[in-house]
C-alpha cells in the first residue's frame, strides 16, 4: 500500500509540473528568433533535445535538434542553431528567418540520468508581422511631419533610437532621439518629439517646423534583446513647398490635387488652412471616394473624375475672402499614410479704367 501511494504521489507531482504554463517568446517575420534555455553544468553536461509540441514523459516530440555532451549531433533544418556555449549549459535555440509557421509550442529537454530527473521547459512562440522595411513620407515646409514607427509590446518596452541616414548594423547614425522604453531620455533638438504613447510601442518621430534641409533618409531602431533581433525601419522624407495659385475677384479658379487610384479610391476632404495631423480644418468638401458627399457651399465643386483620383477643387466667383491656404487630404489606409497637399490662393482685385473718349491732339 505504501509503495502504491508513493507512485500515485509521484505521478501527481509530475502532472502538476507539466501543467505549468509555457513561457511566451515573441518574434517577428523574417527575423532571427531566440528561445532561451540553459542549465547548470556543475555536475557535467548532458544530452539535450528540442522538439515541437509539449514535453512528453520521455524524450522530445517531433524532434528538431539534438546534442551530445559537447555539440549538435542532428538538426531537422539549418534554420535551427545553438549559438550559445553548449559546454556552459547554454542550449538556447535560435531560429533564423522566422515565419508564421514557426508559431506554436516548443520543448527544451535536458536528459539528466535517473528516472524523472530530466529538466524540461516549454515555450509558446508567437510570430508578429515584420515592420515595413521602408516608407516614404511627404511633408510641407513649416509643418509638423510624422515618421511612422511602432512595434508590438511583449512584456515591456524596448530602448529605441531615431537617426539621420539608413539603419546601420547597430545603434543609430547621427542620432536625433533616444528612449528607454518608457520615456525620451535624450534628443538633439526640441524639434524632435515622440507624440504617441511610447509605452504602447508608438515611437513615431515628429519633426516640427519642417525645412528643405530635413529631406533625406531616417532610421527608426528598436533594440530587441538578442543577437540581430533589432527592428529597423528606414523612412525617406520629402519636403514640398505649398503651391501658389493667383486669381482675380469674380474668376473661377482651380486648386490642383490628384492621387494614385491603382489600389482603389479613398475618402478625401478639402479644408481651409494648413493640413492638420488628421482630417481637414474648416472642411469645405468631403467625398467617399466615389462622389461628393458634402459641401460647405455651392461655390465649391469637384468637376474632375473622382474615380480616377482627380479631386482638384474649383471655386466659382472668387472673392478676397477666399484668399489663403487650402488643404487637400486623401485618407489612405495606415497610420500617418494620408496624402496631403497645401495650396495657397492669392486673389487680386480687378482695376477698372474709366474711358474718357478720344483725346484731342494739341495744336
């Protein structure tokens, strides 16, 4: 009876240990993923196996890699590597070129001699979509431009930096701003801001008072722990001057604006004033991508083919009150992807000459 009870207790303990939730490891598509696993080598090294699925009672299910006391003896694919020092007990699994198919449960098993002595650890791998490698952002002189950059939050925020030039192998060239994952710790100038929620992974760089000198390539780098795990995104910035259109009181004037509809039409608006971060200030026209849905006045028309992306604004019977800046905004999918164009309208009064009839020639 005592022996039977002992066996029952042993089985209950084993079941309880196996029921512990697996540790979650997050990675990104196309990146190198590291699943940590190590053990003490105080009493020597042991055979190790890695497998897909939960840890069984013996060995590894669906084995993808094995070692002896000193080296890897077999692997299912060259994508699976042990880059740590096996002789020191570092048997962390590295998966190169991660894909969504790599998601799931993994087992690291250290085969310690003796019944029930194996060290087992399970991991749940989650693969996120990779950051876009590069973007192009078009801004306007004197406006705020936003360079989109964000990452999924796992357990805590990561250190990151923004810099001028493409992303190097490490850090940022010509750094403009740095964070510790919770707040900005350093910036080159007050012109560089992070206006999003840093703790939620929004590290989009905002540059105030844009100038032509701000054109070029920028790097957003999120420093993810592990060899070659950093997330890098290059953003190309183009700065444009606002268009200037001249007209006369009473004329009909056209303010040009057009966008590419190869991926479909989009909602858009025209507004008075410069283009804000979102929507249109003092909106005067709205469309749903197919037709005009609202106008502030009958004097405002879109006479082009909206389905072809021709959304130029026509103003009938121009007055001096119509003078000023106008914003054309096309709402494209994605954060900070909207296409914006500013047009400055100058209205001149018409001078009327008084006809006095033919003048007599002086004798």
